């Protein structure tokens, strides 16, 4: 599944630019730098400015880690079930009902359920601020000085923009330093659930079928955004295509690919292969097994852990696929050849050589510095997921405690000097998370924290000073129990009062988890400082130079690596060949029943009851899932697939197993994006779910 | 479950002696050095020589990793279902039937099914050969010389004994060098399956209930040994107790505990905590997830991987429990206090000090040497499981290939100089394994080998010379595929012909897996040599001195650490208190239904069909599972629990979660052995399975 898997490894994946020679349907393009020439040359299609703006404004980002789109004038949003799962899970917790299992359907607006803490973003404008950022960072200052200046100017640009426009304002680093763009978003925080099928239908085939094709998944759900308590009026939304797409058709994907690393230097790829991914996989498998075990003890446990467990299973397949790519000499040889070609061209030109020839070594040096602190950084303060996380403290309560402490600390500093996630521009979204009323289960917290404290001992050693302080003479299990039971932070009102009380209230609190977070804060900040000054800043500078070298050698007209911001991809609806077999472009609704039968109708191949009961009503030959060559990656989950007329013809929900190398390199030989077909969605909504009102809203032309 | 989990970590767990002050019912006693005094003092019971011999000869070792006992004059053997599972699984493979799921019942001798490659051992005699071994190793020779001399004398003693008695002859190292005993076994290799319940009944509660209590498991199965095609006539077998045991009763356990590490030095325990267990757990979880995924793809896959997957799940819980023990300061502080007490006493006596004071440091030095090669050793040649294994080549075919190559190589050397597992005395058992007709599935082999080759890259690095040679420019998946598909070693006839052809046939063969094993053989042997000379031999010498120090300070009357050889434990049937709740000594058959209901009757708490259909016939208040204070550990699975009259009152099948620290330290506060009650077995056989003939055979007095 193509949901973003930010939390576990995200570290060390810089955003970069692509190699010179673009393949076929390659590219995750900026909306302000679209692939117009490519499209004209290859498909005789020229997207107009209006077309681009319409698609951009119809696209939605789910901050829980996916993409979506407006599909009606009344604020209806379409995304994947597995993107909506975060919201479905939390609503289920609140209602003490298994909504993942049962599905949900609102027949009137009144029945639509408000999500606990969802935030949707719609990209309103993009402004190039590269010059302003670069002007603030004086040349020839030390990395710490550069890092400080860069943070200051970014915090300031974001706050100025927020003050002026009242829009969420994020400075996005593109080409990892080659460019800085200011993205302004309209935010929606009143998001209500309209329709979700049963997980058995949405994730039919479960983990075994995840990242596989052919597929038979109704991986869709619908939300509605509200403003002032009423369905929001939406100007830009995507109309529904009458018939959906056909084999061979040109399609577009507008969504938020999370991360790619296509122009990592070879040293950097090896760092991922040798250091980042192996540790990540050990942690992912560890937590997968832990949550599976917790869930096995009762159906209520299983329900509580479900979405998080899926996250790890999904990440495990994704990272395994990426690691397999890096362990494949064919792929590495191609990457080496690409790097050599650019290095040779730079070396052959005196001016280029002077400016850029040592940039690769500068990346390598930053990685050497990173290696020294990687384990500590992973455990205490690991970049990723739009902020920094602590692998050693796998606990919601700990995260809340850290946010409270830092919010109080940082709020006292001038905006320009704050840690980026505590700067003014981001505070509203941060508080939305901090004060979320989402349920926190003490038993699950103890299991997770106990395990990660054990990991802390394993990785830093029992005799490490900090480890001894954290464990405080207890076993991991004992310590986790006392920490979780000794904290009142599960109550959002308690968190709100502490935040309102500021520094003084926080310091006076004897809450066990606050005390732990306080204990860890200084070493975590120290590691972060080292990371930002000795790894991130030099790497930014080096990759910025590499980007310039690439521009100089290959010219412009290239796209930056993915950054979980809006991008436009394109491609053809197209099957492929695997082990000598032709894999058709689409499956059908009828195929679902055969697929179930072939797997003995057993979980996760057991059909939802609704699909069994209404089998006779379904038009079996309706296209259900289909594949295309569009260039997508994790984070694209829920992206609309549209035709030349910007009509919905499908919904991205996965990539096949061969697509996992897209992290490093584009290929259209076998790699495919997997989508739900628009016709399959309508047919299922009608015949299986009797969702006539929803269908009418989707098909309404005005 | 208390099956031995030799394969994954067994390295680095030396067999040692226990601390001076014995707790309550502590001890895994040698049959030739029984705890007669303890029993007399505490329980006024004095086992006679005849009693001991009768129990010894009624006990059976399953070489696949567990214990059992003779329970009729006609060769009937009782053990756990999960010990028999290896045989059940392989028979199922052969018959292409899911015997694990369906269970099995032979109504006549003709219907009994011959196991594919099972070997049972019955201990016939024990002879102390310490003096002969020690005399062969001259004092003050270098470790390599000592190691060579020790191997030579052990190989020779075993061969002499085999020639003389025709009995399987193993020299067992006790007190890790404090003593050497020659164990002679009668071997049975014609072992036939008589009765096995459905896995749903045997392993009711599955992984969630594993290592838990209260329990409701019919974890029993029956085999019969044959000689000359007829049921073997057995002189010593255990009679069935009329009523089974009661609360508070003295009971005995005769079985084969695998490994304990109760007198590891603190340095050694820290080595386990910091190096051995963390790596082992990463590998266990990795393979658990791998096999789970493979199994999820189809029910046939699930069947193929079932027993192996269980092994990893079981090992994961066991090792997690042990690691938790070592990460618990309370336990480590007790171990430190024990060590300090002995060191202080040694230091206080000039003569002891002179002889033993530096032995702890000698252990530490051996561990420092081990650390340097641990990873390589783990991957290429790792001691454990009664031989040496290769973590990097998780493949049956590879293991067979290595055996073929080494068998040819070693056979040309004088017996005294051979690697121990290729010395004359063990060849017959080795060939039983090498020529086993057990099914080898290519698809599963590819999955396992591909994953472990990936691990090899992760752990040694892609640029490592050997890694490059092994991968041969391919990705792990590609290489595994070509290795497995390019080998004919899955065919036992091919293996037999190659073995018969000797060195020449092996060298000329172009079999892909033989070529890989050949490529790896030299570095693997080199690592083993370093291990044996720089780690094992110095450690043996150091622990031997520690044993002598302990004898000198605390006197004799202590037991050696477990060595997967026959031991006698004793204890009381007794409940315990957990989180303020009294846990009763026994559960009942009727409780099974409540337990199923409490878990929604869902897998793994779904009742077997037979138990649903015959619910009305079952006497609900019959005791089903019970707990006792007997000192057991992995390998004791299937051990008979007997009363003072040596009658069967139960069958060990597990320990509770609190018992996992027994690896390091005995405690009877909460740690308990978990058994099936003899009355529950009879009632289930009668009422659920209509197994009247089997019941009659069990209850027959003569």
C-alpha cells in the first residue's frame, strides 16, 4: 500500500534531483514547473494553466500520511480506506465499535461522524523563495552559523506568510537545497466520515496481497469537509468520468509522494543499504511481532492495534523491497554508471570541476559524521515524519510529554531561533495533535514502551549512563508500567492545562512521563544539534552543489525528489509481463469471487458478508483494479487518477512489488501503480452498498 | 513450550554447575548422582537403585529435540504433540495430508505410520571417563594442542565403546570440563505414529497462550518403536497411575533439559544479554515474519511452514523471557552477589586463590576473543544444536551439501583427528539425517535462502570478499533461486550416490549447492578452528577450575547445568500467586470450553470439531493441566511426570512465563512447570477420541 511510512525510517533520505536522461513516463512534477514539453512530445497533450490550477486545487493532502481529492461541490473528499484508517480507527476507539470491520455509511449529513484529529490541506499557492533563503545564509560561514541563519529565515518567512494570509505556510526544501518554495495551504480540520467499506473489502487479500497485482480491493472511503458546521462549498473539485479509463490511455496522478532518493550519491545509497534499512527492518519486524502478539490475546486488543500493525506490515514490505533493490547489483551498477557519467562531465570542464568536483566527497563526509551518531540519533532524536522522533520511547504519552516540555521551552524564544516545528507558523497544527482527544490505551502503551526500553538497553548497552538513568534500576517492563500508570497525560484536558500553565506548570509537575521526557531532553537536543550542524547542513550544501552541477550539465526541465508535497505524474494504463505471463491491465469485480475461492475463502481472503449477500446484483465484468506506468511512491495513496479532461478515472492505492525500486530509479518495464477503477467504485457503491445518494453526488455534473 | 530451541542461538551457553545454596526443589540431577539426601530430608523419600534404573530405562530422548517415555510393554512411547510435530509434519508432507490439522489415530498396528527420519535414544549406562580424558590432555600445552588432544581422546573413547557394545556412545561434557561421562544409548529408528490429536486441541490457545498458565492443552501424542518390523518388547516402562497427582504431592520429572547457564560468570551473562540474545532475537523475528508471510499465501504454504514457524515463535517467547531476566536488575544483582560470595571465599584462602582466583578473568578473555568472531561465527559456523550451523545459509539443501563435502573429507582422516560430528561413533545417526527422505520444498528453500543471503550482506557488508563470492554478482533472491533450482540434492538417492562416490564424486559434481558449500567450507572451518582453540578450549579450562573452586568451597552434592541428557527433577504440585490472584494447581477439561468462549471461539481459541461434537460425553471436572515446582527447561517437553511409585501422573509440556529465568537461576516463587494431567489424557482419549485400545494398553498393569 502506498501510504507513507514516515515514522520508522524516514531519517537519511534526502530529497534530490533526477538523473539527466528521463525515461518514458518518469517524473513527480511540480505544479509550478510542469512537464509540458514532455507531454506535448509524447502524448500531444498540453495542460493549460487553468487545467493545472484546477487539478492542484482539487487535490487534498491528508496529514496522517496520504493523498485525496475533492469530488463534489459540497466538500466530498475521496481517498483510500487505508489512508482514512487512522480516522476510522480513532472513531472506532471513541465509539467502542469496530468500524474497521463493520464499515460505515452515513445516509444523511447528520449521520456523518466528525474525525478525532484529522487535518486536510489544499495547496493554494507556490512562491519561489530560494533567493531570500540563500541571501540570509552568508557564504563561508561555519556549518553551525549557516544552519542557524537558515532556520531563522525559514521560520520568519513562514510566520510572515501566515500573518499576511492566514494560510498554513510551509517552506519546502527542493533539490535538497537547490531550491526553497513557500507552499500555502488552506486547512480543513472539521473532517467527517461519510462512507467506508468493510476492511475485508477494502483490504481484501490483506498482507499477502499487499504490494501485489492482480488485485481486487475496494480501497476507497469518503469524507466531507465542513466549515462553520456546514458542508464546505468547494469551487475546484474533480468530475467523475462516465466510463473510466481504458487500456493504453494517458492518465495523470495528482498527489503527495512522500520520499524518493533517486539522486543519492552511491555512498549515500550504501549508507541506506548498510545502516539505515537493516536497523529499520529489525525495528519494524520487532514491532510487527509485538503488536501481532498483543492483538492475538483478544479481539479488542486486535482492534486497538490494528491500524498501527498494518503500518508496520506495510513498511516491512516497502523497506524490504527497497533494500532488495539496493542489494541488486544490476540496479546499483546503473546508479554507479549514472554517477560516473556526471562526475566525468564535471571533471572534464575546468569551471565545473572547480565548483562541484568535491561535492560527492562532501556528502560522504556528512555520512561519516552521521554514522558516528546514527544509533543515538535513532533512539533519541531521529529526523523524519515531518519532525523528530525517539525510537527508544515508543509511546504516545512520551511524545505528548516531549511536546509539552518543548512547547513551553521554545515559546519563550524569539520565533527565528525556535526548533522548526515549534515556530509560530506550525503551532496551530502542532496543538491540534497535542490536544487530540484520540484514545490512549495504557495496556498498549506499556507493551510498546517496555519493548522499546528493552531495545534501548540492547543498542546502547546496560551500562550506558543515560540508559541507567532512564531505567532507574528497574527492568524495562517494570519501568514502562510505572511510567505509564504514573502519568495523567492520557487526558487531553490535563495536557491543555499544562500547556496553558507554561514553563512553570510543566516544571512543577511530577507527572512520570514529563519527568522522563525532561531527563531525556538535553541529550536528545544535543544529538539533534550535532545532526543538524554536522550532517544535515553540510549535506544540504553538498546536494545543492550537486543539483547545480546537474543543471549545468543536463539543463533544466527536471523534477526534484519527492517531499510529501503536491506533484503531478503521468503515464499509460498498461499491463506487463511477469515470468513469461502477460498480466492484464485490469481485473474485474467478478474476479474477486474467484480470487477468494482460490484461497479457500479464508481470512484475509474471506469476502465481506455484503459481497456474499449481494453477489447476484453485481455486474461481474466491471473493471475493478488496474495498473499504469505513472511514477508514484508511498504518500501517493488516495491520489486521484484523472484523464485529459481532469475527470476521475481511478484512485491510486498501491504499487506492485516491482515498483518498490522506484525509490531509487524509475523503470516502466514491470513497475506499476495500482488503482481502483472509477467504474468499479460506482458499481460497488450501487450494487453492494445501496449508496445511491453518494453515487448521485459523485456523478452530478454541476 | 518446552521443546528445545537449539538451532537459533544455542551458541555460547556453556554447561555449568549451580551455586552452593540450593533452593527448595532445585536441580536437574544426574541419574548416577541422585539427590537422595535432599529427598530424604525434605520429603522422607529414598529412591532405590532399582527405582532409579527403572525410571532411567523408561525414559526416551527424541533427537528432534524433546523427551518421552515408554508407557507399555509393546513399545508405546508418550511425548508431546509439539515434540512429535516434526514427525507429524514430515509424514503429512509425504502423504500430502494436513495431519497437524486433522490429527491421526491408528486403530491397529497395521495402521501405524512409520516416521520419516526419527531417532529415539534410551540411556542404558553412564561411565565416568573424566580421568581418561584429563590424562590425555597434558598440562601446560597450548590451547590448540589441548583442543587437539581432547578431541582425539573423546573420538577414541566413543569409537571404542561403539565397537565394544554396538550402542550409541556419546562423551558428555559436564560442569563444562569438570567431568566427562560416557553415555551409552540403545537407538530406535523404526518409530511409528499411533495417535495425535488435532493441533487445535494439542496447542489450544496457540502462540498467545504459549508459556502461559492457566492452560487447556492436550499436548500429547503416542508413537511405537519397532524392531525387526514388530513392536519392540520393552522391559522398563512406566505404569499409569490410577488417579494421577493431587495438590501438594511430590512428583518427579525424568527428561532431557537442553541448556541452562546458571553459573555463567557475570561477564558471560552480559555477553548473552548484549551480544547473543539481541542478534538471536533479530534473526528469530526475521524468520518468524518470513515464514508467516510465506504461509499466508495459501493453506498449502501454511502447512509446509507450520512446524518451523512454530519453532521460531516458541524460541522468540523463550529468548525474550530470558533476555528480560538478564535485563532485570533484581536478577542480575542476585547473580552478582552469588559470584562475589564465591570470589571472596576463594580470595580469602591462599591455596584457593593461587589455583582459581584468575579463572573469572580467563572466562572474560575467552569472551573477548569470541566477540571478535561472533558475527562471522554466527553466519558461517555456529556451535549449537549438537553440531555446527550456518546462519547465512538457511537451507536444507545447503546443510546436506555441507554434510556431503565434510563426510568425504573427514572420512579420509584418522578417527581421532576428525571433526567430532564426523567421527565413527556418530556416523550412523549422521547418515540417518543425511539420507532422510523428508520432503524438501524448492519454493520454501528459495524464500529461506534468499532471506539469509540478504542477512549475510547486511551483517558482513556487500563489499566483503566472501559475500561477493557467495552472491556472485546476483541479488540475494536471484542467487537463491539459481542455487536451489540448480541443485539435485533434494533427491535422497542423489545424496546417497554422492556419498558412496566419496571425495571424487563430490569434487566432480557441478551441483550448485555443493559448489556453494565448497566455496564456504574453508572460511567456515577457519572460524571454527579459531572458536575451538581461542574460545571453547580456554573457556572449558576456566570453567573447569571454577567448578573445582565451587566444589572446594561448597562441597559436592551439586548438579551440572543441563546438557540435553537425562536428568531427574522433583518438586511439588502447587499453585501460585500472580498480581494478588491465587492461581489454582490444576485446570479442568470443562474449563476448556469457557476459555474458548472468553476468546470468541476464534483461532487459536477455536475448539477442534471433535471437542465440540463430543462435549456432552466429557466429564468436565477431570483435571486437565497442572503446575508444579519441578526444575525444568526447554528439552524437557514430553518428559513423564511420575509419583513415588514411578507411575505416570502427568506429562510436561511447558513452563509459565515466570519460569523462563530458570535458565539462569532457580526460583519457586512463581516459576512453574506446566503438565497435562494423566486423568485428563485418559478422559480425552476415551470421551473425545474413542481410543479404547490405546487406553486399555496404557492402563494394563502387566
